[in-house]
């Protein structure tokens, strides 16, 4: 009996809340429609005002544009003239620097080659040292990897055993729960 009364009460609550929700949705729908109409009118008014403003200010904007274009053309002419002079000076300076560099390189060829050989000998020594160090590290890494592989194998076996034990316990719990459910239904039927 208690279940029937609770179901009636639940159905009554659902009907009441459904009516309230429908009314809320209708009110929101009306408010939204009114708001969209108002926004549409405001957008039309703003578009009309903008059109009038642009029509009135077109002459001023065109005059400003023509003045700006004239200023740009004059500036481009000025830059073009300055650029020619700058490039000529730069070309002259680069030729002088190239000559000075060529003279310097010719005078210091033997010194640079001797310095280069010393530097290369030092670099080769460092490379040999690095190669030896890397070889040692790789050997250590290989050993550590073998040990880790063995440890992971042991852990996987333990993990599998634990997982199987958990599955077995879950099955036993399900059986126990099913038995209790059957007992509960038998008691309710009596």
C-alpha cells in the first residue's frame, strides 16, 4: 500500500512540476520574442543613423583621403631619393671592407691554420672522451634494463595473481549478494 501511495504522490508532483515548467518556458519564449523584436528595431535605427552619418561625412572623408595620398606620394619620393644615396654609400663602404678583409685574411692564413689544427686536436680529444663515456653509459644502461625487465616480470606475475584473486572475491560477493536477495524476496512473499 505504501508503494502505491508514494507512486500517486510522485505522479502528482511530476504533473505539478510539468505545468510549472511549461509555464516557465512559455514566459521565456514570449520574453525572448519581445527582446528579439526590440533588438531588431534598434539595429534598424542604428543602421539608418550610420547611413545618414556616412552620407553627410563623405566629402570630408574623401578630402582627407586625397590629402593623405598626396602626403604618401611625397614621402615615397623623398625615401626613393634618400635610398639611392644610401645604397651608393653602402656599396662604397662594402668594397673598402671587402678589400681590408681580403688583406687581413691573406696576412693571417698561416696563423689561422695553426690555430685551427690546435682547436681540431682538442675537439677530437673531447669527441673521443665523449664516445668512451657514452659507451660506458650504454653498457650500464643495458645491465640496468636487464634487471628492470626481470623485476617487471615478477611484478606482472604478482599483479596477475592479485587480479585473479580480486575477480574470485568479486564472484563470491556476487553469489552472496544474490543469495541474500533471494532470501529477502522469500521473506517479503511470506
